[in-house]
């Protein structure tokens, strides 16, 4: 089998869908994973890619953290936008709970994180990390949505960065086939099945997405997480969509 890569789209709280995809892949996609050379992502997608590369045994922990984080945001008067709520601090604590001490070594050349440079507005893909803290800063920078998550962009290696989803929300790596994963219905390899009649697509930050009310709702849920039962349903959708893909490609174990 040729070299493969996995890329997870920017997703906000729909990162729970990615965790469902990761769960199904770890359980039933052994043939696929043995050929995966690298994982990439932006924002929540980068976080899930980091888990797969450095701490796959912490997947259940990540799911429970995501549910708690979503509940915490829902409990705020204006969600993450509530004055005084420190979104990035909560996210950082979650990352620190998961990443092992040698995460930066495990991630070297295998994890590709999409970032947007504040001054130039250009996209950068980072794939080497000097320390665990360096890796944490890269993941935080890739997840920082201005205003929503705060007003000060993340300082990474002496420069200011924001969410990689603004400029490259679904990185495609130059070597081998990149299998793309998105919680938005579109043309990605693993994504929800579009149930409507619309065939209109729009392209944003390297993603082809169906123009539909379903996706508008999903975008809203990415920023303002839905109730717990819907979060769990989104996770199961990720499992189901990944299983369907593995069966179609003949990689089902």
C-alpha cells in the first residue's frame, strides 16, 4: 500500500466528530494505520491529529474532556464570548493532560499543524517541534479564533499566530495520498452524507463544502456546542462515517 496521510479539518467543537473517526480507525483500521506516514490538521483537527500521533491510548480521555469543555461553554451566558471566560486556558489544560512528556519527539515530521501568521496573513505548516511546550504553543496557535477565544493572538516562536483554519483548514501533504476528514458534508473522503438536493459547493481554505442549511447548523455548533446528547450523536456519526469509508476502501478489519 502506498504511503498515506490523514488530515483533519478545522472543526471547533465538532472536533468530537473527528474523535469518533479516530475511534473507528483505531479499532477497525489497522491496515490503514500501518501505512499512515503522517497526520495533519488545523484547529480542532490539529488537536485530534496530535492525539493519534502521540497519545492514541488517551482517546477516551479526550472525548470526555471535549464533553466537559462543551458543557462548560454552554453554561456561560454568552458561551465562549462571555466576558472573563478564559477559553484558551481551559484548552491548554486539556492539551497538557493528554500529551506525554516526549510528545514533541513523537510528533517530529509526523504531525503537521496549520497556522495563520497574523502580520502576513499567510499559512504555515509546522512539523518539527523543539520541546513539548513548543508543540503545545503550536496547537494553541492553530486553535485561536480572534475575539471568540480572546483578543491576544498566540505567541509562537516570537511571532503572533491565529487559527490555521482561516488559511488552510484541511492540509494536504505533498507525499503520498492524503485522506481528508471533515465534519461538514462535502467532497472529503470521510464526512457526513449530504441528505438534501443541493449540489452547490463552495471552497474555503482548502475545503469543498456543500452549501446547505445542514452545514450552516454544523458551523454554528462548531462555535456554540450543542447539548450533550447531540455531542455524543456527532461522535457516533464520526464512527459511522469512518466505518463506511474503511469498508468502501477495503481497509476494514
